[in-house]
C-alpha cells in the first residue's frame, strides 16, 4: 500500500520522500530499443507504515519497484506511466493466520502540466496480497487524483484516493491528503503530510475514521537516500494498536 502518486514526488506512499541523486542514473533499457523510460527502486525500512498503520507488525521491510513512463504528447506534455511495487507484510497480530506475507501493487496513470509550476496526475492502484486467504478479500482497487504546485522554495501536493470496496470488504473509502516538500541545500529534503482516512464499514476495517500525519527528512549520501520520519495518528491508545507514533528509518536507492 505504499505507492504514491507519481507527480506527488514518488515515495511519500507512506511517508518517505526520495531525493534524487546528484547525477542522473543511466536508463535501464536503451530508449532506441523500447519507447519511454524505465526506472527501479529498492529500499530497506525499519517498518512498513501505510497511512499511519504498521503493515509489518513492528518488523523491518524490504521494498522495491519497477516503473515505466513515456511522453504521449510533446506539445501538451501529457505522459503515461505503469509500474509494479512489492513489500513483505505481516498482519498476524494475535496469532491469527491469514496467509499474507507479501504485498504486490500494480499501478498506472496519466500526468501533465499546467503552466511551468503546476502539474496533475490521475491514475489507479491495484493492491494485491498473493497467498492471503481468499475469503478475507484483502485485494482492492483505488483511483486517485493529485494536483501539485512548485513554489520554488517548496512544493505542495493535494491528492485524494477513492476505493469503491476497501481492504477486507470494508466498503467505500476516501483518503484526502496534503503534502509539502522543502529542499534544503543540494542533498536534503524536508517533508510533511496530513491526511484523513474515511472508511464506510469501520467495524470491518478495525479502526474508526482517523487522521494520520508525518514529518521527516531525506538526505542523499553517495547515491543512497537516507530517511528519518515521525509518523502518527489521532487514534487513542486503546484504538491505535499498530497505528501509534513511530520513528521510521529507511535507506533506499533509485536506478
């Protein structure tokens, strides 16, 4: 569940902002042999948090993805992208066995710009959990839209995700979010977000509607992105379970 909107600075998906390496990475595949561009990413995370809730039950996560993008219209700057992303997961708190040990997300969409400072993104994400007990209905789909504006000293993104049938058949779900990235010098980016998760069937989902937020920073060291983020929600101690405040650490790299 970590995939973020492409125009919303890929990697915020749960609260991690990736700062580009000082030198552009070589394309994975020769553009002359195949249209568009390919990129990949891999990272080690102290814990996998998605919208303020742990997906690995206090355990580390290894994550990685592969993306393809291409320009559809040079005149308007409209582009298309597709990708796949994966992570280990663990929902078995309390000893229950659901068969889910991995999450694989498939996503795609369109991007474009409005003038020199504004960009937009519309797309979809299919969240899948291979091996999970079918009757639990973990798999679900979201559609998403985002609008970003670059102020020069900072970039802000407003986005919303919608699912007609959320995780575990918990009904309709909305997730509006506001995120801000502030570059500090050449190698450091500070980031923050606030969002609210609305769920139609709260008892089925296991949580009431809640606000999640984060603040952190990413520094590029020898081509690796080192991130420290504080993630929390407004859930009470009795409600938070895997959604209590946590300092998250990660090391990742893009190719």
